[in-house]
C-alpha cells in the first residue's frame, strides 16, 4: 500500500524534553526571585500602580552569546542608575519570523550554517537567559513557535506576540497560559482589531493541543492571562502619534481592556531605519509627559554598535556587536536616550 502521510517530510529528529533541559540548566531561588519581581513590576506598571516608565531594549535578535552578555552587563549598569524612574529590561530575541525565507534565529539555527541543531539552540537560549537573570536583569522575548515556551518561559519577565502572529489562534491560546505579561503587536497592515481581539482571547480560559514538561502531546487547559496589552509598531504609516494612540485607547476601552500601550520605536514606526528610533522615543516620551497616561512603555532595537550586516554563516568574519537582522541603534545612543528620559521624568 502506498503511503498517504508524511510524504514531504524528510526526517523526524527527536528533541530533548523540557523537563530534561530544566534539570540540566535549573532555575535557582535567586533567579526565580529576579523573574517573579520583574513580572510584578511590569504588572504594576500596566495597572498604573507603579509610575515608572517601562523600557525594553536590546538586539533585534541574538546571534552571538558573548556580544549579548557584554550588552547585558552594560544595560544592567544603566538599569541600576535609572531604576527610580525607569524599569529597564533586556530584549533577548531567539526566534525570528520570516515573510519568505531566512535565518530563523538562535534556537532554530544556533551555528548560522543551516545545520538546525535545535537542541543546542535551546541550550544556548536557556543558558543565556540564566546568565542575564543572574545579573539581576529581567528579560523579554517574542514567542513564535508554540513548543518553545516549555523550554524557556520560566526565565522571562515579558513576552511579545508579533505582528504576523497576533491574528493566530494558536498564539492567542498560547498567551492565555503564559505566566508573564504579554504584549500583542498591531498587524503589519496597521490594523488594531487583531491585537485587541487577541488580548481578549488571551484573557479567556482556553483548551488546546500542546506539550507537557515531559514533551508529550497533551490537551492544555488555561485560566487566561489578565495582563495582555497593546504594542503599537506602525504599519503603512506610523501609529505613535496622539491621534493613533487615542484611537487605540478607544478600542481598548470598548472591550474593557487595560488602558496601557507600549510604543515600539522601531519597525514601521521608525521606517525600519535605526536613525528614526530616537525621534519616536522622544515623541512618545513627550506625550507621556504631557499627560498621556496610556503610554506605559517604549521598545528599542539596540545593540553594541549601530546598523546591521548580512549573515554569511561565518561568525568570525562578521562585525562584533552588530545586528544580523533589523538595524539597531548603538548602545551609546541607547544610553543617551535613557538618560535623557531620566532627566525629563
């Protein structure tokens, strides 16, 4: 009899279980305290119980562990300096959505050579999160693959669902069971409805298919996530201006959702140019200072050095501390923006 299934599948590669990798790379009590306090701080900011500004800054994607750790050390020192007015956490992105093809991130291809050693990618990602949290620096990421959270979500303070996946039922269900606040980005076409609907769905108990800590397929039943919120990242035109934010607040209010908006200073809000991020940052900050209480946070794509470079698979030949995905501002520029915000606040 001819086979009728898995016709286009080349191979099935067994994957280490979440339980095994957690035993190999455990969360200590000290790490747990950083994560739990980090989440409580973000929740308080979203509910306006904490007046500080949330700033999520870091590389567009992580491809070099050494550079990521150097960045984390610098950001953590700055975090301590501004902590009274700004809650600064690190963007640590391991998965990259692709419109067509391309490098999918550290977890999928940690050696940048299309070997797709996912076991090693998961180890590197979890190990890096442990090292950063050990500094006392909370972490944030975007969750793309629905299997990944079982491996790393215990080390995350904040999570984004991206513009391409906000409309996905799978990701809305996933978010309903996550243990930390989740920001939903507006769609790439600029529409807010998908994100607003996603926040509503994620705040509701859900039942769906997933995996348990042992890696077995199972039915997952959730309670719903009360800390879903909106991230404005632009579309065909930017949406960080007062009119766009006002429209967003109206939509959130009609659904009785959190009156909390995070402004993504990169992507379409900056015209996908790193040089545009400071302008967006300062504009959003000025709106907050003028009394727009909905603006609770800002996101920056930031690396050790400015710009981006092509990924040719040879890490040694690439510039150190420069993004291989979207353009990033330099850490020097990031530091300047954060200190400027501190002075104004």
